[in-house]
């Protein structure tokens, strides 16, 4: 019996882009995943909640991107003694690590074979599930040893290289276990979770009015995307309409964030391929942008710029002029750098064919965001599910088909040029109304969703309100969750020394996925 | 090649003078002399992210852009704690990074300095202390100096590094 769940008339959820909620039983939970997979819906995220205090059980949620709609599938788990649900990693492999994280934090298990912990590394007792409501999250526990069995690989001449969690550079911590033959990588297994800070539990002690500050710090390089997604969810829950000026300024800040990260990555990619000139030039361009941010937005990094109801800092006419001048200076520099990169034989030798992620693999594993666009998958929330102000701008979709480091470099170049076009549009005639409106307290026990295409890909916040202006549950999703497992495939057959370059071309967030 | 060279010439020299730790501006030469007196060589820094949101990392990376050009002042980042004089630690210390941070610190030769970077490194920031976070860096290893900010600017981080290696300037 095939049920087309896409045809289901599910009730709408408050969200900045059309979102519906589908309540399903255990069997349908599995069938929805199967049915969405067959119709090529994209898997967004998966999270759980402890609702034993309310109706005696747990809930598990999955969000999918289907044409024109986000579908949030919700399954109530009645058995509160040993809660479980059918795993959906067979349809959406990216769900596996999320399911393991849910098991660590809530003690809800699946029938998947891989039952190793993901976020718990021995820092709290195995029998303690920190996200349960009867657990005091502020309690500290001594670290106990918790061995992690990596998948063993055997054979003639096979050996392992263990890297991390502390890496030889200014980057975030994570562990990479390479199995190599000679120089070639036979297998890579990632172990993440080192920066787990208990963000989900902290949200439950935060007020609705303050949650954006925590959201912005889920992944600092995507602060605007996360804080906007949070505010979008809260504003949808309270039917708040932001002033037009605030909407434009938020989008401008989001594109500045995209520009800053893409510039930084292009420099680092040049450097990782031995072209220090690229790092010098692009880090200069990035620094100039960050300095302009101080004048235009009040800070180099916009951790607290997007606030419920609008933005925190107004832009002066002088700042507007400064930004336009910045763009005029940046664009020819970036174009010139692009031709230097394109024509540099040594650089192209390192970029091309390195870390190739074929489109079929990317589709199958559920690639998302920038990485997907470099492997020929046309997806960008700003284009496919546009929210204000992108619904009026028709942003250009950037797609490259190579799937290698070179393609991910080209996507960044293309997106810089497109972001510059959008920024100029935002600044052409900015609306003159207020930058902020007040946001009332949201009714308790309602679920709202905020979705924003950050520079890495779709950032999602699912916010369930609590009584008296509190938060009952808030799930923050970083697109790195989907894309981390892809590096394990992109590296296959490449040489170990190319790993930093390939890893940089993805540039995923550790903090965002660790939570 | 011609393009590369002409781009370099167009860009010119952007490096700015180092910020003064107190009112007196340290000339580059004075700084280098002092580094030699205190350490006998250039200052080597190792960075460890003990659980940060990655905001502070971005500003630490900026220290080597042409505007700050920290390496030009004889201060460089090294790949191993065994080569380092100073440990820059970002983030609240997550329980999952506690052991790695301790091991990194213990691998450093004496004399060693530790600078906690950012509001999280100072006290845990928005993450505080919890089942997953030990809070500020000083809860786990001895800290010589704290640079506040979320994230702190590159200039603030440089000032913090300079103050740490010149104990007289800390005013202790």
C-alpha cells in the first residue's frame, strides 16, 4: 500500500516559509520517510522532545523540504519506559548521526545497527539523558573513560592515522581516523561532538526575548543566519510583522556574512594549495569588509545584530555610502583574483579532481547547501522557498557540476558576485521606517519554525514556546550535519596531504553540528 | 604571473603599527628586543579551541592578515604545543575537550603562558557551566591573562598577548 504523504492536507505551522505539520503513528513515521525519499524530497533535520510531563511520552520530529513546503513529521512515542522509533537512515543516511545524538540526549533509541554514542564522550553518566525534563542541566559530572570503537579495516599494508581533536592550526576540534595504504586514503571515519555545549538544554532556561543571543552562538560564523532563523520562528508564532527597513537590513547582514565567509575560504583554499598570495589578498578583502561592518552594523561579527522584531543598529547614510564604495572596490579585485586562480596551473592542479563528490552520491547522501550546489544539485532556499525580502528579488541560483574542490571554489566566486548584486539592490532604496518593532509574548505550547539559507546552507530553528515567555524546546539545526558524512566519501582515493584542502573546500562547522 | 605581480603592487603595504599595550607605543624593534630578553627567541603561539562557537577563531585567523601581520612582529603560530610559549584558548571548556586541553597544556615546555580569549574563555559566556561545559578556561588550567569580547577584535587579542609576555604591564 503506497500512501502519498505529499498529498496529505496537514495543518500549517507558524513559519517564515510555508510549513505544515503531519502527525503520524510508528508505521507511518517510517512510511513518510520512504515516500519522501521516493519523491526526492530533501531531508532537513531530526530532533526529539521529552513530553512526559504533558502527555506521558516522548516525541520525535523530522523535517523535509518538499516542493513549496516544509513538512514537519511528528511521531508521539507512548512507551516512556523504553522509548524507541524506527530509524530512517536507510532512506536518509544523514539522519543516522542525528538519531545517535537524540539517543545520547534523550535516551530514545532506534533499530539502527550503529548504537555508538555521538555527543556523549564520557562527560556525563551513560544512564543520564541531559535533555530530559527531570534532569538538572547545571549539574557537573567527572569525565569517565568511554572507548569509541572505530570501524576496523584490515589488510596487507593497511595502517591508521589518527588526527585530532586538537589540530595543527586555528580551527575547531574534531577527530579524523584515516585508514591508508601508502599515501592513499582507503577509508575515513569522523568522530565529532567535542564542542558539545548543551545548547538545547540552555534554550530551556532562556526567555523567548533572549533566545536569539544563544542561537547566534550555535555557530559563530553563521550568527546572522541562526539569529534570523530564531527571530523568524518567534515572529511567526506571535504574528509580528517586522518593519520593511529591518527586513532589508537583515538580508544585507546575511549577505555580508556570506561574503565574509566566502572571501575567507577562498584565501584559505589558495593557502592550503601552497599559494600564500591568495590568502594575503582575500584576507585583506575580508578585513576591509569586517571594518565596514563596524560602521554599518556596529560590530565586525554580527552576534547580536538580528533581534526579535527587527535589528539592533540602524544604518546611517554615510555607512550606506561606505558599503557601496566597498562593493565597488571589492568586485574588480575578486574578478581579478578569479582569473589569477583560474590561470594558475599549480593551483588548478591541486583543485581539480580533488575531493570529488559525484552528483549521484551527493543526491543519495542528502547533500545540502553550498556543497550540494557544487555537485550539480540545484537547491537554495532563497530561490526555492523564498521568504521576505528574497521573494521580490529573484536571486540567481548558482550551480556547478564538477563536485571537486575546483567546483566548490567556483561556487564561492559565483556567489560572491551574486551577493554583491543583491547587496547593491538592498542599498539602492532602503525603506525609511523603523528598524524594530515590539514582539509580544507567544502563547505557551506552540511550535514555530524559522528557516534561512545561511552561507553554508539551510539553517533551521524549531521553537516550541513555554509558559510566561519561556522556551519549552528549541532545536537549532546546522547544515553541517548533512555535509560532514560526505567528506568521508569525497576523500576516498585521494592522498592524505590533500585532506586539509578538501576539508577546507567544505568548511563545515564543528560547533554547529556538536550543539 | 604578471597579473599576480600587478595585483600585489596595486594592493601595496597595508600593515598597521601594533597597538600600544598602555599609552606608550611599542616600536617594533623594542618589542622584538623584549621578546628576545624574555624568551630568548620569537614568541610561538599554539591555539586550542576548547569548545568555542568558532567566532573567536575567525578573529585569531585575522591576526595574520596583512593589516595586523603578527608574524611580521616575530610572533608566530605553531603546529605543536611542544614548540609553543603561549597557549591561546578559546571557548568555554566543553567536558568533551577537557582532557585534550589538559594534555595540550602539559605538553608545553616551561616557561609557558596561557591567554583565555573571549567571554566564553573568561567565564563560559552564554554557555556558562553545565553538564556539557566547565565554563571559563581558568577552571581547568592556570590562566595568565583574559581577553574579553564576543568575539574580541584582533587588536584586543594582540594587546592581550603583549600584556601577557610583559608582566610589568599587567600591573600585578
